[in-house]
């Protein structure tokens, strides 16, 4: 009988990977809500390239919005380092490391039909 992915990985590594998914989801949702430019910008239209690019005027981000983005990015970096440098990886080598890392990333895969925004 083989171990389930949850049994294969240490609980702190599983928790770190799950929090990393959550933080990335929160950051993605926040960035989608914010204006396209951090600083106030008049907007532009450029059709001289291979495709037309347009951006409306942007009021920029407030100091609170900038702080929230930086907080989430800092936590994302901490978690990415924690997960990728966890002591568990010392026992996994060669081609198996890629497969094992992929399994960890999808242990908490959302159920079929669930929105990707939820995870």
C-alpha cells in the first residue's frame, strides 16, 4: 500500500505550500482590482507595434494599497523560500524531485468545478 501525498510530505511543508497558494491567490485578486499603474499616469494608446496597446488614465495606488501588495509579496517570498528549501528535499534527488515537487503543488488541488479564484 503506497502512502497518500498527505502522508508523504511533512505537515509543515504541506501547510507552507497551502499558505503559499492562498497568498498568491490573494495577491492575484488584489492586483486585478488595482489600477494598472502604481503611480498616477495619464494613460496612452500605441498602435505602432504588432498590436495596439491602450491603457486608460490611472489614479495610481494609495499608500495602503502599496503596503498591502508589498506585504503579500514579502510573505510570498518567505513561503517560496520555506517550501523550496525545506529539509524534506534533501531526501529527494534526480528526476524524482521534479515529480515530487509537482505532487506537492497539487496536493490541495481544488475539486472539479471549483473556481480557480478560490484557491
